[in-house]
C-alpha cells in the first residue's frame, strides 16, 4: 500500500464538500475518480498533494513515495529545444553519460588505468540499471505519441502554444515516472491519436495512477477501479467504467424500487389509520393507535442519495420513414478551396451512424448539405420516403438569445398550452421561475437542454446530431444515450465522445479529403479494424522497402558489371587492333567472337539497368 485515506472530510464556509472519503492505493493500481461537477474531485487531489488541508480523517502515505502531477504553470527555459526540454527528467543520467565519455578519453592518457576502469565500470553499470540506454527511445516515443513531428524537435520551446507546452509538461511528468501519478483531466489539449497513445502508455505504466476525467472511454481503457464521489461520500467499484455503469444502473433501480415500495406500505398503513380514526368508535380508535405504533416501528427507507433529480425523456417519431433514409452519392464540397470529394454512403432505417474524421475535413458541412443549407459542387444527396429530420446544432444557432426559455418553446410549438410547456421544461430541470430566464444568461449545458427539448417535441424519425454531448455532465450524457438507444427511428451523428460513439453507433463512416471508409460496427470494432489496416500497411511498406533495397543493390551490381564489361571490351578492342592479332587470322576471329559476346552481355545489362531505373523512379 502506498496511499491510504480514511474518513477524510473537508468544508468550505460551513458547507461540507467531502464527508467520508475512504480508499487506498497499492502499487500498479489505476484508480479513476468520478462524480458530478462540484462533487469535490479536484479538492481531493489537492489534499493528496498536500496543497490543501483536510478537516478530519486520516491520510497515510508510504515513505519515499514520489508523487507527480501536472502543474498549471510550466516553467521552461524558452531557449532550450523541445527535445532538450523533454530530456530534463534524465538530467542525472545525462551527467553520468557525460562522465562516462570523459573517462573514456582519460583512459588513453592515464597512468592509473585500474582506478579509472573501476570508476568507469561502476558508472556504466549504474547507467544501464537506471535505463540509460532506453533514454533516447523513451524521449522520442513520448514526442511522437504527443503529436510532435520530428521536424519540430530541435526548435525552441518558446514557439509553442499554451496547449503544446501543456503536452510537453505532461511528457516530462510521464518520463519522470513517479510512484503515484495524479492526473486531472489529462486528455485536455490532446487530439484523438495522442489520447489513444496516452491510454496505452498508462495501461503499461508499472506504477500507480489516480485520474480525474470526464472522458468515459479514456477511464474505461485505463482504470482498474472506479471511485465515485456522491454527496460527499466515496464508493469503490473494482472494475472499469463500463462495468461500473451497469452496476450503478442496477443499484439505482433496486434502491428506487425498495424506496417506492416502502413509501407505498407507509401510505397504505397511514390511510388505514386515518380510516379507522374517522369511524370515531373506541374499538376502531384502539386499532388505529395499535397501527400507529406499528408504523413508528416500521423500517423507513430514506430516498436514495444516488437518485438526484435528473432528466428522463424519450424521442417518439410521429410517422415511420421508408427503409432507405439517406443516400450520399459521390459528393464533393469546396468553399475558397476544396474541402472533400468523392464521399458516398447510405443510411438505412434504424441505423445509428457515426460520422468521423479529422477536424476540418467537413463533417458539419456534410450535415448542412443534407439539410440543404448549401449545394454540393458535385454529386447528389437524396432523402428517402417520409423522412422527417430533427437537427441538433452544436452551435445552438436555432436559439434566440433575447427570448425566455418559455417563449423559445412556445414560439416553436404554439399549440402547446402553458402547463404542457412548464411540464416539459421541468422534465429538463427548468422549474418554477427558471422558465422565464432569457437564453443569453444560460450556460452551454442549459442551452443544450433547450435544443434537446425542441428536438424531442419535433417528433422526427431521422435525428441529425452535431456533438450532442458537449457541455453535458456524465449523468446527463447517460440519460441522452438511453433515450437515443430506445429511439425507434434513425440517427446520424458527429461526436468526439468515444464512449458515446461506442455505445450508440451501429455503423461508422470515416470521412477524409478524398472520400470515406465505412465500418459496420461500433467504435471498438472501428479501432480494431483500423489497427489491422495499419499493420497491413506497415507490412506492405516493409515488404516494399525490402523489394526497393534488393532493387537498389541489384542496380548497383549492374552498374559495377557494366563498368567491368566496358573495361573488358576496351581492352579487347585494343588487343584486336594490335599488330600481333591483325597478322593472325585465327586469333583475330577468336577475339572478335569474344567482343561480340561481351557486347551482347553489356546490352542485356543496359536493358536491365534501364528497366530497373524506370521501376524505381515510377
């Protein structure tokens, strides 16, 4: 055990944030801390780092444990190169390496070789034991993994953006290899490739990790256990996030059922007591008093803390669409410059299709083409029979900033009465006077809930969703996922939330500037097939490199052979024109025959050289 916390509590201005945090960390543990915003996750990390005191409880950290975390401020020597900056965790090893080279120089001039050799052997052994020979490959691996191309490595770190400097700081932290790694939202500032690299790095990290993240797919890949902080208390689940989500849903259902049944029993008994008292007869009153005592003794189940007020809704299409919902046929789009071309895919009824691709490839533009906001420069987009579209716009441009929530819903659906509007708003956590807030004062998550209300009331059978989980907390994301999984219509969506994609998608369309590739499955299936494709490509490259190498070697040999043959031909021609051969008919014929044979072979070599050169330059 390297860290143990028992009954930790923390209050701010009399408000208890952490009530009873109890857990322990052993070597190699990978613990993910989850909870709603404001649950106290970052507060707990600050306590573990001794940056903040706790009010009560016990925290024990084993001796000589090195704890590492990513600081908000990065103190870099801006004149150093990116590569040199990332080498800083190996400063002691670099000094050893330098001294080893100095000793190698001293060996040539010393009179005391034994002393120097002893020192040399000792330092060499230490350098090897502490991973000195792997130092260079580790630095290069982290640079590549965090998305720094080799042409950037030796540029000054001062040219980097804030986000890039954060990546370098993360790289330094990983290379320092602390015994306990504390990471707060480590996937911020990372693209998908770097996130996947970090996942693999942490999975193989042979020390302990505590991570706070809203990226459920990242947590799922990295964690071996989950600690949920809810209402200030902690609960440990010895599993990854997917299993935790199953257990949590089951526990919530069981707790709710137990609570509701208990409430029914209490209500039934109270009604019986009230009825007996209403008879106003001594016998019935005594029975009522007896039942009252039984009611007092009866177990009272408290409303489960794990059941906070939350959204519950279902998308219900007004009509059913035809089987063919959407066909995108060889579509190209350009504005000032080409964006994409040759994109073709189909969407069938009931499918949930994720549209993936690098930032800037035109995924949202494709949505606007489907919605007929733009016309493609080439190709055709067709909607099927009885298709009714509902669009979720991540920019939330469909909302009017000056309108109240109530007016936004009323103006879009004027047939709804006041009670209906208030009820639907309450279902999305806008209660009482909240409905009269104007849109411009709402948070991104609140605006997202308004767009969802309008989408729900639309009764569309084809939902087109652009980043629908942005600004939503984990619980709201799960509610949305459940609603979309139960939706009987068709869904086409864009998302950077890999857990959301994995849970929802039945097909993936990956766009690129020159077309698209289709994968029939969820995100895990897509990743697996992409890895297979990468292995196939790498194998093909290796094979081609071997072929090219053989061709290059063959070309070099041919050139050498050509040179040899040219020298032999030149010598034979000189011999042919000598007085001795010119006066010997038989000798002249022999050399002429040899020359013809040499010229034929030279011509064959020249033809082969020409063909091989063309192949290599093709």
